[in-house]
């Protein structure tokens, strides 16, 4: 049975394929209201029950309040609106779909891979990889900016961080597209079973990571997999499944979000040539604020779900225990009470207390510093080597309510 999509409902994927002006107008409207309850999409044929729906929380201050209160707004039932079994959440979401104490135990361990010392070891790799990416396209004069540039840098860095061979980059790229693009027919055909496609892609990544982890046991490598496979959390060793699940989280969260920030960045610079000149003319001075502005406006993760653990009131809405709530970061980052002229791309915007890396609290993005470094290095390389690169067409937007993504973005530049 086919269903006409409700294009006014932000928790449905088709809403996000509308033009940006329509989306922004609807988000602005919803942001002036208390949290609103929206029905879920029908999930016939994919083997999962359809829940009643979720509260869409658009307000910056309410999202901040929720993020600081994980006891009342739990992550343990999953981070997307879809109701999936706990085993499914554990497999695909690792610690991001956990509450304390398990969450803090795992985060404490894996944070060893994101210390200033570890990140400084990756610095040379980030710069070298950015140069290789530009080398590969420089003579062509055109490219698909997402596939040829934006996607390649974070993926290579995550694989370097985890000690995964570079020869596996294209394989990992294809599997992550399936996991985060499951609602998009380009990646998972409408006739296919979505759950099967997700499990097969996740299983393939898990098998790769299990092989890598096995090769690191007992060794003294400095990559994060070596650290994880030879470490303990409160006397407990991480299982092969724990490490595989964390790898899936890293290649999905760390790769997809950064690649979409970089992709949206070129689109915004093309749309705002004055901002491009400001940044290009003072790369060192402007890069820090330009990165934050890209992440604010792009908001690569559109929302994160929480589940209420008790009856409560939130912004005028009566929330019941067990209700699902979607914290729409993208809407909050366009809140005119917190950001002057919020739809304007302003590379000098200060202050810029966006929540593009999540709200304050235990689930703030662990890889935020690495993402910032990758975005800054990539645009420096582009400004210095391909100074006139620009998008030559509109972004081909991912059909997803969860990831604010671009699948393809044609770009042109003077060949070098």
C-alpha cells in the first residue's frame, strides 16, 4: 500500500527533501510553539512496529535542558524515532545509545583515542590526506564534491585512527551510505527490506573490525583499536562486539557528519561569495569562526531522540513516561533568540554557541575537536590550491529525517 507523505511533518524523511526555504519556514513556525506531537511513518514491510509518534522539540533552551538531564530523558531506547530492539541499538549505536554507568565506562576508555596527544599524532595524517584528495582532482576541473572530496577525508582519518587499512576505504564508504541512507532509494531500493540491508551492512563492518582487532591483540600499536583491544574498563575487557560496535559508531558518526559539514560548507560559500572572500583573505584568522558557522548552519545530525523516564512537563507540553522526544538541533541552531539573522551564513559570527555537536551533557560529541580540525584543513587546502572551486549545481539532498546530508554536489574549478 502506498501512502502520500505528510510534507509538514518533520519526523518523516520526505519533509527534508523540500526546498530549504519551505523547510526553514516550517521550522521557524514550529519553534514558536510548545513541543508538538507528530505521527510516525508507516513501516509496513520492514519488520518493525510503527510507534505512535514523537514530540518534536525545536527550542534551543528546551534541548539544552533535556541534554543536561539524562536521568529524565534517556538515550537507552535508541537515538532515532524508529523503535528497534535493544540488540539493534547496541550494535549500531554503541555508547551513544546508553545511559550511565555503562555509557561513562565506555566513554572513559574510548576517549583515550581523542586526547590532545592522540589528535596531534593524527595532524600530519589529516594534512597529508587533504593534499592527496586535492591532488586526485586538481587536473580535472570538475568533480562530485561529496564523493571525491568531502567523504574521503574523514573516512581516511577514522580508518587511520582505528588502524584499518586504506585499501578498505571504498568498502567502508559503501556500507556507511547504506546505514545512514537506508530511507533513501539511491542506497536501499524501495523494494528491499531495510532491516536486512542495515544488518548486512553493519555485519560487514563488524567483520572487518573484528579481523583488525584480532591482529592487534597483544601488540603495542598506538592506534585506537590497539588501545581498546588491550585495555580494561573497571576490570572488564571490551568484547569483540563492543569494539565492532564502536567502530560502526565512529565510521558512521565521525565520517558522515564531517563529510556533510564539508559538503554544506562549499554550498554555503558558493551561495555567499562575500563570505568566501572574507575567509579566503584571512585563512588563519577566520577559520575558527567559519568552522563553527558551517557546523551551526549545516547541523549534520538533524535530531537526536530521547525517551522520557517519567511524566513531566516540557515547554508547555505534558510528556508521559515512555514518550519519545526528538531534539531538533537543526531547528535550534536557527533560533533567532540565540542567533541574529539565523539563516545568514556569517563566517565571522561571534558568539556562536550552536549545538551542532549536540547539547551540553554526557553525550556531547567526543570527536568534535577532530571534526573541526578536518573541516579547517580541508578548506585551507582548497583555498590555497583550488581557490575558485565552487558548487556548479544544487545539492542532491539525502532523503533522511536523521542526517542533514548531501549525496552529490557538482563542483567546478580552474584545473591546476
